[in-house]
């Protein structure tokens, strides 16, 4: 049942139970109908649910009631909202249950929509004082500045900037004159080098032209200093993620008493 944004399909969506339960809030009853369809597989990852007005008419409730149910489904990680397209069922099988505790390419792994391609470009330049200190480099040491743009079809959803000491090219036997080797190194190999990172998350208010469509969609960024298993800095990474296409997971555990 893969509904299109301009022609949402109501077939198969049950009505609210009759009579309504007065011991359960109305938006919860709407939530439960949609939840049952998602958990039961009638609504599959990538399916768009009908719009608020259509669902309100279908269920015989107010639009505000439907909006509240959808909001909670989004907050619980079952739906994700895309501006201009509607709310889409999330593929929870892709969820990394260890969340941000395990290092991975977050621009790919935490995206709620399929990433179809990644564009890469790079320049080689000298590191400034701050970067040299963070990556334990001599002042002015060469770094490779990679820009990676992640796409869902023709729509950009994330930008990753990876600043990596040029010495890693020799360590990993990468030919800097080979476009294919450099691209594979930036996209596939670099995340595999990382064991630990120190990360900071922030909300971005300024425009990120590559992904935010002139500021129409807000983004958040994760800045991190990444190291390998021997404690050598791999690089300084900044990941800019469109807020309508990403959901991050973090598990917390009780520490020693």
C-alpha cells in the first residue's frame, strides 16, 4: 500500500472502534489504528500516510486530534515528516540499537530515507592553528578537505565535511591522483578507520545551501574529532543533517556506583 503524496490511499485504514472508548483519549485511539497498521506491516517503510484533513474526515475527528496523533508517532520514531510530501513510515530495521555509541557513517545509517548516491569533492590545503592542535599536527601540515553530499534521488539530505591529515593517504596506500581511490577513501574507508570520537551536537540557524533549500528546512550539525584504535587522530568531521530526514539514537547505561 504505497500511497503517493498527491493521491493518498485510504483503502485498508480501519475506522475508529464503535463505540468510542471514553477512557482513552481520542488522539490515542487514532494513534493506535495507525500504529497497528505499521507494526502489522499493512503500512510499510516508505509509505506515505494520508494528510491530516483526509484522516480527520475518515476518522470523524478534528484535524487537531489527527495532528496530535501524528506528532506522537513521529516522536516515537514510527513516522518522519517531509516538507511538501507528508509523513512517511520509517524503516526501523535500519535502526542501530547501539545508537551513537557505535561509530558509523551517520549520514547514511541514521537517514530515515534511502540514500541513493553520494557526491564527493576535495581540496588539499594547510591546517590552521586550531585544527593542527586538535589533530596533533605540525602547524601548516597538509590536510585533505572532503565535502560529501548525500542524496535521496535528486534531493540532497546531508553534507559531511571531513578534514583528514594527508599522511593517512600514505598509511592507507591511496593514490591522491586517482579520483576513484580518493572517492572510495573518503566515503567508505575513513569511517572504518575510526574507533573513538568526541562529538558535539548543535542546531544550525544559518543556511546550509547544499541541503537546506535556502533555509527552508532547518538542519542540525554534529562536529567530532575522530581517532583510530591506537589513539591517532583520523580527522575533524562535521555532519550537517536535514532535520526532516534524520533520527539519531542514543542508549544510556548506568555507570559504576
